């Protein structure tokens, strides 16, 4: 994949269902195997809560017209979700989504509660652990923060 082939933009509301399906597919394949079966119900409940999702910002990464990655964040600069289609992982799409957000929110720190399997990715993106792992329901996460470096 050439960098110029990837288009990153804010998703329209009519694209949310496609984004939720991508999130579910990645969660089911790459995250759920590491968690108890109850995590499936927990995540499905989140994806089904349109009121909660309406408070979030959705950004998509597209190859041609195909949605291959999403980044979802709150106004307080907290990353809620980052998912890349399993077929397109290891192609720097997650990095491009994080870079997009860093540029968009220039001058602001970013935070995330990373699932354990994604800690290494976030560390490569400049995030640092702020706490020990904790459970949010059935899903274990680690609070991490990217500290914006002010330009001199």
C-alpha cells in the first residue's frame, strides 16, 4: 500500500454502521480470544448504545472506498477505540490514524485505556503507561498518555 492511497477523514453518521461492523470484526478476531466470554456481551452493548456513540468523534481510514481502519475519540482528547481491519494490519494504518489525531489536536495531550495486546503499539506512538492494568468489566486495560511536546 502506498501512503498516498490511504485517505483519512471524519466519518459521516451514515458510515457509523460500517465502522461499528469493522470494530466488531476486529474485536471478535483479535481481542476477544484473550478475554472471558462475557466480554463479547459487554462490547456488543457498547456498540449498540447510539446515544453514547453520539458523544464520540469517528475518523476512518479508507483504501479507495473501503473502510479499513477507525479511530474514535472524545472531546476531552481520550481515544476510545482504534481498530484496523485484520487484513490491513501491519501497514501503518493505525500509525496514520494516530498521526492524524495528533495533528488535529496539536498542543493537546492524548489519553487511551489500551487493551494489553496494544500496549506496544501505543508505546511506539509515544504514549507512556500511567497506571498498572485494571479491569473495566471483563476487559483489562492500561491507562496511557501521549504528552504533547510544545514547539520551542
